[in-house]
């Protein structure tokens, strides 16, 4: 019965992390979206020439710098980064909880999952 309670508690905590990550990232995205649409929303989109993202949005430091300067696109990019960070926080929480329970097998599996997340994020570019 104790194991069942621990599993339910971990499931609640993991669910809370996921919920919090989605809510916070959505709020940050909306915080940047409103001024962006107020300023750029009526502009005519020109799809004849492809323009990629500015170089600032290709790095974590650039996105954070632009968000700190209250650039709406930087704020939205920060929201996306927070959303991407949510699964990492979930797996990190699981590692901490499994380590606290001294469950080496699940710590190892969770570390492999974390490694796979990093590989997918960093190795795809």
C-alpha cells in the first residue's frame, strides 16, 4: 500500500510539473504575442522571399537577451523555450524521486531518457 501511495504522489508531482510548464510557457507566449500583433498584425505578409529567423533566436542567450529587452518576438521565443524545457524538468524530478527511493534501475532508465532528450535537442542541428 505504501508503494501505491508513493507512485500516486510521483504521478501527481509529474502531472503538476507538466501542467505548470504548459501554463507558464503559454502565459509568456501570450505576453509577447499581444504586443507583437498590435505592432505587426496589420502588416502584409510577403511570402515571395524567404526570410529565416534572425540570428538572435537561434541561440538560447540571444532569445533570453531579446526577451529581457522586452522584444515581443524574444518573449514568445522564451515561452517556446520554457515549453521545451518542461519534459526535461519532468525527467529531472523523476531522477530525484527515484534516487531518494534508492531505486538504481529507474534512476538509470530516467538518465537514459534525459540523455535521449538532450540528444534530440542538441544532436538534430
